[in-house]
C-alpha cells in the first residue's frame, strides 16, 4: 500500500518541527526562548518565515544575531 498522500503532509509537519527546534537552539544561545523570539519577530513586523530563520540560525549565525538584536 502506498502512503504518498499521507506522507506528503507528514513531511511538512516534520520539517516545521525541525525548523522550530533549530530556531529555539539559536534563540537560546542569545538568552531568549523560541516563543519569546517568535512573539517579538511578529511584533516587529519581520516577515521572515521559520524556514529562513532556521537556515540563518544554522548556517549564518551573524545574520541570526542581527535579527535577535533587532527584536530585543
């Protein structure tokens, strides 16, 4: 039996969880929890999505720190 339909949706769920984990790890390095960080990101009208923020947190820590400094 093929599970392609179900697994296409599960893949989206899995990636969102991975992005949240990566953002949380990056935010905690700067003394902020994930929920505090995402709340401040939306309050400051920063329109970066979780995928981009997770990429910045992993591969471009200086750019992620700039985002952290902007929302603090």
